[in-house]
C-alpha cells in the first residue's frame, strides 16, 4: 500500500526527516485517506476513526522495525477525526491524538513581522502556548532555528525520543512549529535540534520558555500566564498617566536570594510569596519608593547573580512559579512600591543547552569572536544587526513590562554594548563601516527599544548602566539621544566614595570631589547609585569604606545618605546599606539582620534612612525638579577649609524649598553663618546628629529666625550650629 521511498522511511525512523508533515498524519489519496504515524514504543497500533456518531477501528501496518505505521481509511480527510490506540511493548496500552493532523497556527504575517524585526508580540506565538484546537487541548510549540535540518520537541510525553515529534518548518522564515495534544501546564520539554552545519545536534531549552526547571536541571516548562488575577488596576492606570521624572524615586536594590533566608542555617531561599509578605512590608515601612531586582530571569549559576541569562522569558524557579512572581509584583503595587528589573541584553552565557550555537550556528551572536565574544566575561554578544534577534530582545522588554506589570528596566552593561573595542586590545576588534569603535547596530537597537518601550508601555522607565561619556544617553531619540529615561551617575559614585574614604583632615584638599558633580548634574537624567558593585570582589561594605572609628563610621554613613538624597537626581542603594552591614555581600548568605537586633547603632542608622526616604517622598523640592537647573542653588560650595557644603533644593514653586548644610569633619561648626533666600523662621527638619539616629545631639534647638545680615549674596542669613560629621536640613516658614 505504501508509496514511501525507503530513504523516507529510514529518515523518519532514524529522526532525520526535515519535513514530517509531508509524510506523517492524514494524506488524501483518491477516495481514501492514508494515515501514517511513528510510535517506537508501540507493539501494535490502531487508528480509531469517527464519522459523525459512527466509530470504526483500523489496524495499522508496521512499515519499519523502528515504529513507522500506516493505514488507508475510506473517505475524505476533512470529514473524519481520529485517534490512536496502541499496545505497548511493556504490556501497557496508550490512547493518543495524532499531532500531524492539526493545521499550523502561526500566520504568514507573524512570520513577516518576525523576519523584519518588528514582531512586538512574538512571545505570544513562539515558545510553548496552551491551545484548544477543534475541542482538543494541548500545547503549540514554535521555535526559530533557520539552520536546522530537523527540530523535534522532546519531553516525558514522548519519552524524550527526538524521533517522535519532529516539527513543521515554515519555509524561509526558519520557524518550526507543532501542536501536541494532551499535555498542559507543568510539562517539561526541550527542542532536539539537528543542524545542517557540521553534523551538529543537541538538546536546547526554549528561548521563549515561560518557565524552567530549577538548576542544575535545564528543561523548559509549559506555563499558563493567564490564570493570575491582578489587583493593581489603580496603580497601572496611574503609572500610564505619570511623569516618572517628577515622581519621588528612592530605589532599594535587592538580590532576592540573599536579602533574607530561612532554615536552621539559613540554607533556604524565601519564596516569591514569602518575599511578598516580608520584603514588601519592610520596603514600605522604610519608605522606599521602588525595589530594583537583580536579574530574576532564569540563569544556571548562582554566582552570576542572574547576569548570565539562559531563560529570558522565565522568572527563575528558585523562588517559585511565574504566578508566584506575579503575586510578588502585585503586592508591591498594592503597597505603593514600583518594581524595576535588571535586564541583560548585552550578552548571554555559552551554556550549550541555551542560546549558544542554537541551531548549529551563532544564531543569536556573531560568528567572529572579535565581534561576538566578551573577553572579560566569557560570554557571547548579541547580534543586534539581525532582525529576529532584535525582535527577541525588544519583545522581551515589553513582555516584562506588560505581562508582569514591571515598572522599569535597568539595562545592564550598556557601555559594553556601545563600543566595539570594549575590553579589547588593538587588533582584537573590528571597526564599524566608518572606521570608528561605535557599535552602530547596538546604538540602533537601544534607540529602537527605548522608543517602543515608551510608546507601548507609557509611564515605565528605562535606566542605563553606562559608565563612559557617551552623550545624551537619557535624551530623546528625536534629539539624537539613546532614549533612556535615566542614567546611573557612576562619576558621582566614584568621586563621593573616594572622598568619604579619606581622613577628614585631608578632605580640604579634595573638596572638588564633592562639588564637581554639579558641573554636569543636568547633562543627563541621573540616578545616584550606591549599588551591589561597590560591595563585592574585595571592596568590602559601604560602612567599611567610611573613615574613622566606630562612631564616626556610623555618623559618616548617615552623612553620606543625607547628601545622596539631597543631591539632584534619583537615588539607589543596595540592600544592607541601611542597617550598616559590616561584611561584604555574598549571594550565598542572608544579610546580617541580627545587627539590628543586637545594636542600637544599626537600628538608629535604619531610622535615619527611613526618615530621609520619607522626606524625599513628601517634599516636592526633592523630586519635582531633579533634572531642572532651576531646582538647585549653591549657598557655599567653596568652604574647603571647613569641609562644609550648603545648598538649596527648590520645588517647582520657588517658595517651597529645603536647605542642606553638611559638615564632613568631626569638628562642630558653631556660629556658622549661611545666606538664605527668604526672611522668616527656618525649622530644622532633620539632623543626622540627633540622638534618635545615634548622634551626639548637637543641633539648633529646632530652628532659627533669620538675621537681617547679607551673606553669600542673599539679603538674609542664619547663624547655625553644624554638628560634627553630620548634616542638617532646614525648611523655611514665612514670618
């Protein structure tokens, strides 16, 4: 009966056939339907055909020892439905649908958009998605592998046998697709890829997988993201209508696996749902406005902290399910806290089960290591010039912002993306078409990504970790900028920490370390960051960087935090800073929360951080004009001899302002006169030397009235006491 050639039978039986839908499934032959199936585990195989209310069983002929079966059934293919009934070699029986009787679900337009790099919803079609087809439930799988000879879906449902479910290729698009009935959420799977190149074959995790196994296992997992009911409508509506540049932003940077742990020896992680209770409550109590999460996308190596991603669309299974992560974000929003994710489009690891060498070629990266590899990190660089790669990454950004209601993305390692010679010596990189070192494809990608994000997810933010002098990083693309909302101010961080590490007696010679940032403060929309990068790799803790004895370290930590939050720009600090963590951070253990319980100094520092955060939340002068030069005015930037700095922060209403005076020496400054812009009474709003914060309680008795004495170019002035290693913050009240 069969008209199959022996080589076709051999290719199917041995898993080499690249067009299985041409052979398997139903095929009309005159007045009969020829049905073929490949079932290696079946001893015998029957096809049960349904026509209306009638049902008939037909025994299939075995065409090969490997398990290829065939039968001819009278009738028309579009008039019948059928399923298989198998008797297995192990003595069991099995009923199954025929995956090769279902039509494709990806449209020509989908494939066109993908090839053009403009498929913003590609994650809704590629990957594994639950479907109901003609009353049959199952999962539709689709993957891009243009250089594959054959791609199969493997999993427990087919005994991980790559011969059983080879996929349909959609022509030149390079997309492979198959619908597999009878499986659902929680099912593990991979793609088995045979390449046209060099005989390569391997098992690959799904680039678009929505969930993944817990490391060290590497299978993808089918997930249904439609079951969670969100309760943050009010937050999402307000987000879409907001201007984030004028909103308060005090960011708490967190590594979820080490913020706090459980278990007798702290060996177990908190789950997303436990974090939704403990972490969210803590952040709300501390008056932070945002949590920035170090990468939560799936990654195999704990020591990478999430920055070597293998599952771009899957929240890591370390802490729970995708639905659990949604609950965490939802709880943040219901407590008035925004969520920012660290996003890593700069590079990906070489792990063989993931994007690396995906279809036997450098599909997602460059083949030439001078373009395609990071010499410092041992990772691959995305090929931003390839349309389908841009679709993968830009859609991924939108996926987190829309599907998980994430409020912003902090884009990691932007500098490494912008420069072709990043981390390379002469001769180890390829210039662009104009002979320069700028990665023009990366520049185009970043601009396009920012344009799309701000258009498709209004009110969300993007933050660039960019450490060079690349111009206009946080300026709109229509002005020639990269289009980011904000940029980390690495210069401020380096200069400030260098100053704080010096003995106060020498600070007069480095006064410009603290004033220089105001020379460029409004050239970008800056985030002043004291991040995890400053407390790893032998750098110690922030507390450990402060000079002096025990008391002075706490005093200076309070002084530093007050200066950071009063300085123009948004602010970020890494977890542990607020409690005076002494030890260097490690992803393998919890923060030292016992310090807060055992020492009043640590708790008093925590009180200071809480109150400063509240001040930023409550005072328009500390968030409305962060990026407007009219919102800042020096009172005295040049008092190097005393290492005292004083300035004014204005709200949009210029009569709403705060005054900062900071003394960076351990010598109290008595009768220290500063000019002020308005006559009247000035309340001492906060004083970091208050005994409530662990200070010596030197201050101004709550405030002073102005003197009619000109000073610092103002008609009125105040005669203050500025406490040692401390700052005071003053608010004006008209007489």
